[in-house]
C-alpha cells in the first residue's frame, strides 16, 4: 500500500462537541477551534490486530460470559460490513461492542440502576472483519435505561460500537439503535447529531433474511469509516 | 443535473458513555471475560529504547478531573518507525513493539499513567522531521466525538516541529509538551476546556 491521505472528516455530519441538551458535554467540550493537519505517518498508520488477539467465542455475547445457562432476553444477531466512504470493504479490522442487558443494566461497578444484573451476561464482545469487511455478533437485545440529564430521560435500546479501520485517523466510536424505537426521537444524545439522515445511519433495520427461524432475530448494521484519496501524498514523505 | 457522486458518508460518532470500560477494558469495569485484554502493553520488555512512564489527569472546563475517560495512545518506536504496513520502514520496527495502548484513569482521582519507550523522530512531510511525540485519542461520557491530540517532550528539541509551528497562538504550544518531573517520568495533563485548554487536532 502507498501512503495516501484520508478524506477530510465532515465535522457537520458528526455531533458538535458542545450541545446544551446533552448536559455533560457542556463542560467537556473544547471551546477553541481544532487544529487541522494534513495527514502524516502518525495518522495514516494505526494499530493492527490479528486472530492471536482474540478468541472465537468473543463475538458470542450469549455464551462468552454464561455461567449457569443462557442470558435472559430477546436473542438477536447483529451483523453488517465495515466499509469506507469509497465503498471499499475494511478487512481484518477490530470491532468491539458493549451494551446493557435485557433489563437495561450494565455490568459495571459504576452502574447502580435498579434493573437486575444477569449472571449469564457480561455485555461485551469483539471480532475481526473478514476479507469482505463482514462481521457478526450474537447477543441479547439490550433494554432501555434511564439516565440523569433531564429528570425523565431514557436511552433508547442501543449497542456501543468501537471500530479501528487501518489508520488512527479512522478511529470511531458510535452507538447502534434499533428500527422502530420511539425513544430515538427523544434522546438528547442521539439528537446531538444535527442531520436526520446521519441519525438514520445509526438505526439498524430488522433483517428477517438473517434471522434464524425458531432461534433469533437479526439486525443489520453497516459501518462507514473515512475513505482515502486515490492520489498519493503530493509532498512525498521523507524516506519514501 | 451533474452526475451524482458515489461516496458514502462516514458513520456519525456518538459518545462512548460512562461505561466504555465494559467494552474496551472490562477489567476496569470490574470483571474478567476475555482471554487477553488488549492495550496493556505498548512495548514488550525486550524492545530497545528509553523506558518512560507518562502520567496525567484529564480536566473538564470546571477544573474537575475526568475520571471516567478512556485514552488510547499510538506512537513510533525508538527509531521513529510505526508497526504498520504503510510505514515505509515498518520491516525494521522493533519486535515486540505494538505502539498502541489503552489507558484508564483511577476512578477516584482521575490520575492515569502508562509505560512505554520514548519514541524517535518520525519522518514528516516535505522532508521536515516531526519531533518525538505520542498521539492520544480521548473519549468519555460527554465527549461527542473522540478528541485527538499529541504529546511532545520538554527535553527534546521541538523548535522545528511543523505541527507545533502551526499553532498560531504561541503560548498554546506548551499544552502539547509533557514536563519531565523525574528520571523516566513525564507529566501530561489534558484540559478539555477553558484556561490552558489543550490544543486538539483535526487529523
Ligand atoms: Fe449506553
């Protein structure tokens, strides 16, 4: 591969750092403008992962923490492809997810919600995309949960998703929502995203073709990372 | 009507939330699930270079420590080589050097630390070398899109670094420079907002 830069990130498509309706962002958002850089080796490279890093069971959240049986809740598959903005698959990239259980409770020492913990559900998984950028997880549909923002805010059911891509400048963390959830329209975190078309990109449709009859439903979630220019560095890297 | 352009849009970011540790560092969340957690070792013991520790606190705009953050670091080895196929010299990268790590603050104090080797000078554009630096990426509850920055070292020659030179307000350049506080120990505080706000990068 030859060094080429990535497309400029469309900062107007992403949520702004500061959004008054998501209260925690008020004191955690930079006020100064970001310093825009042309890509250098430090950004067009990034960590790589292989099958030595993970175990095959890591993508099965129904089994990867089970102690005495299966976790409670609606059994689902979450699957899709990781592509770049040029529609090219992103192979061998690490996808990590985490989520609440069916009661809306996280297995985290800081979560004190009264929803019950499930002894058979850890709530995290990870996998590598294959050569076509495809990934899948098996899990339990997470429950909605309340959070302190306005006093009656509830997060829609969601799965947190972390993806690397091939370069540190493609690094992305986002959240996947479920088709048809009425809480999406009310969520201050979702609504930090200004463009409704961008919000739609985070809503996974029910995918009956991938459901396993008599076993589990399926949702499809494709992820798009920054694409790269087809032109090389105009100013060559020293040592190239 | 011109032809439509056939690009996809990047998936929009959402905050990593308060429970990012479950997914990316479950040990910190309070449980063991994976055979091996990722991001614990940036440079294996056999990797050549000066062993250093970097510590600091992320502060919010009110001066309070951000105790639920997750920081990722990415850096070159002591010879300035990244373990990645697009680094032209990657075949010579030190064996056992991963260059990447995950850093979790103490949930009570917000103090974080990581151990690594000091990176070397990295080849930059137009033949202008980049002074030794470590790239950092910070996510947390309340951070809608991960914040990228860089850490330089106060005992290196940073005078010709092209990125520091781009910072128009000269007094802000210091926000990217870690202070040596003891042999092998550097301090790098990150201020998300307000007085002394760290320079964040759009890379
Ligand atoms: Fe959540």
